[in-house]
C-alpha cells in the first residue's frame, strides 16, 4: 500500500522559523530527514521524498473562464501551518506508515528538542477502472 506522509510546519507570524535556527540545529534537523530517507530507501519502502519551498513562494492557480490560469498568492495569510515537505512510501501496513510518520515527527528542532510536528498520513488511491 502506498501512503503520502505530509509534514506540516507551524507558520506562526512568518515563514518557518528553521531559517533562524543556529546552524548546528538546522544541520541536525536536515540530517535526521536524510537519515530517515536513507533508511527507507535501503528497506525499499521509499518511493520519493521532497522538501518544499517557503509559503511566500506558493501560488494558487485556478482555471479562468477561457481556461487561462488565474494565479493568486497563497497559501492564505490566516493559515497557521503549511506543507513543508512530503514522503511517498510503499509499505505493508497502515501501522508501518504511522511508524514512519512518528519517526519523521521526532526530527530535532531548536536546541535538539524533538519537534513532534504534525505528519498527515493518507493512503494514495489508485484510479478506478475505466470501462469501455
């Protein structure tokens, strides 16, 4: 079963505060994420994993009346969290996906304290069969 694990980071009053962390704290955080990706790759469970650009670079796109893109700033200012990155894993059980999510959540933060950030776990659904 494939699952998408989405790492939500607190936005607070600006972009994700990791950019203001001491260099050793940021290095430990990124090291944890790289170690997790390496472990999942070695076990054959990792499909892909990516970090995302800061929310200030995000845009929301909708189709206009003639199908042209209408682009606006996003995510919205009232959002308290934003999607910071994701993993897609192929695992034997939902419980395993949860265990991976918990490991990602425990990434060290400022001062080495585990962040316990929210990791949303959702099964990746296959398309329904198309008859005809």
